[in-house]
C-alpha cells in the first residue's frame, strides 16, 4: 500500500492565505508608522531621546554590572559544579537539575534577560535538555530589585515598602510558575542524560575580557529595543485615540513607561501585573534566546500573562497583610482605587483563560495526531 506524500490542497491554500494575511498586516503596520514618523518627527525624536534617557539613567546602571557578573560566572565553569543538596531542591520544586538552581536565583536579582541567557548557555553546554531550557525561560524572566524597589517603589510610588512588596509578589509568582511547569515535563528523570551541543571550554582564571565584550553586545541590543519601543509608544500617545487605549498600549509595550503610567491610572496590583508581563519590548529582547531554545513564542506569551495575573493577586494580598500608607504614594496615583478586589478578579480570570488556551492547544494537537494514526 503506497502512502501519498502530497500535501492536501486545503493545507496549501491555508498556508497561502496565512502568508497573504501576515504580509498584508505587516505592510499596513509599516506604512502607518512610516507615515507617522514623517508627519510627527518631533514626537518620534522625543521618544528616541526619552528611550536613550531610560537606558542611560535606569537600564544600564541596574543591568549591565549583573550581566558582566553572570557572564563571568558562566564562562568560568562555576555553573557546572555539582552540589548534592541543589539537585534535591531543584528537582523537588521544578523537576530540574541542581545546576539550574543558581540560574534561577540569578534571574531573581539580575534583571530581565539574565535568567534566560544563562538558561540557554546551560543548554548550549549540553548541561540541560531542550525541554528543561524551554521551561526555565518561562519563569526565569524577572526584573531586578534595583528597578522594582528603587525605580518603581521609591521614585514612582514614593515608598520603598511598596516596591519591596511588588518585588516579593513577582518572585513568588515566578516560583509558582516554575512549580507549575514541572507538571508539563515529559521526561522521566530530571537528571536525564543530554548530548553535548558543544564542548564545555572554560577560560583560565577570570574571563573578564570576554564577559565584558559579550555583556556590551547584549546591552547594546537591549538598549536598541528600548529606544525603538519608546519611539513607537511616544507616537501612539499622540494619536487621536481614547486615554484608556493609550494607557493599555503603554502598559503592554514597555516595562518602564508602562509601570509609570499604571501607577498613575490604576491600583498598585496592576503595576505588579504590568511589570510581571515585562512588555513586548522585553519579549523582543528575549526573542533570539526563545528561538534558540526552540520554545514557541505563544507558550512564552502565555507564561507572561499567567505571571502577570498571579503577581497582581499576590501583590493585592500582600498589601492587605502589610498596608502601605497611601499618603506616601507619589503624586498622580489615585488612592480612591485602593480596593484591589476588582483587579484580583480580573487577574484570576486572565490566569484561567491562559491555562485554558494552553490546554486547548495541546488537546487540538493530540486530536490531530490521533486522526493521522
């Protein structure tokens, strides 16, 4: 019995329609922003200036030193040392090898791309499997304490305690997501043998020169995305659209300006949700790492949505347990919106929708495989 390898006509047509749709939408978006750049050059210039200002005064001082430190840690081979108790802790909580525990801890204190970068480096060295790397990227993406506590808490909200509670809620949310991902593992043993992708060559002594070079290259790319998105958001803020849509665009686009806008327009748990989502600017910063690990972006997006919802819920609970005086909040925050019940409900609903999205997608894939058999 011959098995036909021909692709059905309906499949070919669906691919053609999909390509035409993507091409049309992409062309339309490019045309719109090109038109806006030509019509509003002052706004685009202001956006670029503000993006550069964010990079110089906030992003580089808080992130660059940690990037050098983590590169030294990874290049020197310290991440490959086996410590007995780390296997037990990491295996019990996340179903991951003990080598991953230091990466998880670094992701809590290093800033947005640190955890994902170190996860992919472990995969490149053949120390973890592709599936383990994919799961780590879903929860090892966290803002650093300098940004959350100092920039958001003290500068925006006028309260270090508020920033600390937001930071704790983000860390707890990441740990919860890490625990959830262990149930999506298809591997029998979390210490499964892996095939080396490249020989683990380490530098003699402290690899400072290479660490600084790699960190500078990564930092430049990150700053480029921040400047680009800040320019885009500046243009959208001057469009003739409602303030609610402007606020939503700013909150989901870039984490720095989004958290500032959220602090002015929404209760504090929504600020935690905005930071937990990390903004599409942050997503694009990690896109090369996501592709390198073989992770589908839609799963990463769902993990960010779930992280955003859980962070908001935990933040609301923490603010009820440890109240922060509303008088300490910076000017522009609306204290009358201090009740977090509405935000908690929306956050829970958002988490449930994201989980259903993942389960529904897996169910469809399984049904297709069954039909093929």
